[in-house]
């Protein structure tokens, strides 16, 4: 029987470590539903961030209830305070419009009009 790469000793099996790292990257790259709660002003920053709006967003559930934590994200869609947005992180953020060579880890890529969840299906 072959061992699961998630539970192998990384010192003995580099393939298992690579698999776990790629799995972690996939988990981290999910879209985040969030509400804009503020902005960040940084007068000194990487030159590739000049002219970019930095937003403070707080994750929300599909019901609109605030969840733990905050995310600082580059705005690529013109979002404003109190709007519900979609945020991507990691390499997905750097793929957002105009962010290819920017040192960012999160980007606002959509403004949400409505969220609809069908509670009758399991």
C-alpha cells in the first residue's frame, strides 16, 4: 500500500513536501467574499504600487455576517467603502488586471451585486 503524500515524512520524501506545498497554495488561492471597511495610505512603498488604491476588507459569510480577520488588497475595479467584493490572493492576485509585475498578495477583482444561496439542496 502506498503512503499518502500528506502524511509522509518530508525529510524522507521530497515529493510529499512538494505535494503538500501545492495543495496549500490551492487552498490559499480561493476567492474571498469581503466588505470594504477602509483604506490604507502608505506614502513610502514599492514604486510599482504608486497610484494604486489599497483597501482594507473584512471577510463575510454568504449571509453577510463578518468573519475573523482583515485583508489588505489592491483595488482593480474601483470598489468603495461598504461594498461587498470578491478578493483573490497569491498568484491569482498578480494575474489581476494591471498587477502582473506588482508585489501584491491580494486583489479586489469584482464588486458583488447579490449573493444567492439555495438552502434546499444538500
